[in-house]
């Protein structure tokens, strides 16, 4: 399937969501907010016991098979959430120390108690190699008097050594469930911790990310207010779109894709109900691009459900961040 939300042979998926989440996807939906324990259980994230196991190679010789140790390299292994059997997730080095899903959730649980947030989603990607949990914060921000944006904390962990433990603060525009990410000078929205021996202590100190996150939100809100006061012509938006999505070739296929992309973004900007309160502004232009990236851009999948899940994964994994951040940089004033 095009998306990488982990699915099991019994037809279930490693994904749980509170109500109709902005992070729409497969799996279990609850009627209300989730506790850390519920999020772990419903998303099949508990009891993995991620650990390092020594590696060896097998050489076949005329005398038979010979096992050869592989120094300083280990397999990252979990207990499969359905079968309980050991399963390899990746190859890691000596310095790698796993952060268990339970520790991941407990850290966010501490933040929940301090900030008034609640668990919104939890899930596993790439057959357990990556795990995410998100919380919705009680704070919201409003641009132009009526354009409301909810705030989320999302924490991402990898069990295959491919990435650090990351925490981000991200705004979600309610009217179209757009995740909006922007690179703001002096206001970081990402906190990253390497999987080393001191990772747990650093994660515990990462409560400071809330302070950084709220600084990010303050700067984002100020920038949004400036953008909603600035007009944007269709020609100016076209110039921004061409810079965000530059042509990689002069072929007919590339030109056709460019025309289709512009048609969809310009339609969102001029006519979509989601832009009604902010139409004609630089804030509307930015939102038209983010709405396209998150909900409209082509997804390599066969069914509509698979396409929706693939687009949801773009939001979860942040694969479209670069485009949104570039759009913000070009449109902010």
C-alpha cells in the first residue's frame, strides 16, 4: 500500500485517533480524549520490549557453515504486537540505546499533566520502525478574528536508528485540518534527542520544548496576522508556486504536472470555502499551498481510502515540510 501505517494480518492497524482527528487515517477511533495507556493499547504500541541483539554473519565453505561475529553492530528487535515473536527492526551501533514506546508515552503524559493537553493520535509506521504520538493543546490562536488554529505537540521515535527522538509544536488550521509548518527565525518548533545513553535524561529535560514551542506559536501568530493584512495577486501567487515547486525538466509530463498543480492551487485560493474569511491575502495564499500539499496533491495509491491514508502520512511524517516552510518564507511579511 502507498501509506506506511502498520497493518496486521487480522485486518487491524497500528493507529488510534481521538474523535475525528486532523491526523485522519486507519485504525481505532475513540469517542473522547485518550489517556497514555489507552493510546498505547489501542494503537498496539505496548509491550514491544525493543532491545539490541548481537549480529553474526554466516559463511558457507566447503567444510560447512561458519558463524562470524559482526562487532559493534546490533539488530534492533521488538516483540511483535500481535504474535509476540521477536522481529528485527533495523541495524544499529554500539552507542544506540532504545527509547521504549512506554517511555515515549510517559514523557508526553508528564507534558499532558502540566499543559492541560490530551492524547489525540498514536501509531506505528514502516512495520514498527517509526512510532508517533500526538497531543492537542488547550491553547488556540485566531487570525483575522475568525480563522481558528489549534495547537498540537507531536513526538516521533525511531527504532531502527534512522532518526532522533523528535518533539514538535505544530499548528492545525481547523477549517481544513491543515498542518502548517514554518521555519521562524529564533523560534524553533523542533526538539531532537539522539538515541544514546543519556537520551532518557535529555528527554525528561525536554519539557523546555513547551517554552520553545509557545515562543514559536507567538511568532507564528504574529506572522499570520501580518500576512492576513497583506494583499496577494494571482500573478504573485503563481510566482511563489513556481518557486516552491520548481520545474525539474522541460518535458511534456513535467509541464503538464505544473499546469495541473497551478490549476488546483489557484482554484483553492480563489474559490475554496476554506479560504472564504481570508481570501485575497498572503495568508490565504500560504493556506492554499498547504491545503494542496496535505489534501490535494497526487498520492500514489489505488483506492480513495489508500490515498487518504497516504496523505495522512505526509502530515504525520512531515514529508511535505520543506514545501510549506519555503512557501511561508516567500509569503511572510
